[in-house]
């Protein structure tokens, strides 16, 4: 019985680089959507006020869009994820923390989740289906 469970774990471990890539792609895509909503008003969100150019919100949207694209394609994943993670930490502590201690109370759950998801990618990289992995194979 122990060997069949060991085989199952080994199969799951073998899928890790692919699943990591899928995780990166989904999280990157969702982050791009945040950036496009801020910068290009697409998709248009009724509760999102217009952002002035060069404002703090504009910079946040720019980072979300550019870092999100890099993460989505796995190009410079660790650096882009580091910047994105830091951006989400700043967003949490400057915009949400003042509204309450817990993320469920201060509506900072999304910022906190993004911060930790990107922090994970800083250490794991982009997975097997990434520009980073393709460039690494060439060298």
C-alpha cells in the first residue's frame, strides 16, 4: 500500500512545473486585468473612479499591467513578481490596513493574496512553460 501512495506522490511531484506555470499564467492574467481596468478603463468597472495620469493610482495600474504581462508570459518572472509583490504590500498597508486589522474587515484580501502569490513566484520562478525556462534551455 505504501508504494502505491509513493507512486501517486511522485506523479504529483512530476506535474509541479506545469501546474506552477498554470498558476503563474492565471495570476498574471488577473493582474493584467487590474492594470487594464485602471489604465484603459477596460473592463469598465462602475465603482472604480477615473485615475489621473501620473498619480499614485496611475503608477499602481502601470505596474499591475507591465508586471502582469511579464508574469503572464514568464519573462523576468522573479523580478516582475518581486515588484508586484511589493506593490501589493504597499497597497495593503497604505489603503486597507487603516480600515481595520484583518483583511476580511478592511477589504484587503485581494491585495494580501496577490502579495503572497507573487512572493511565492519570486522563489519558484515561472515554471516549465515560460519564456524564462525557454531561455534557460537555450543557454
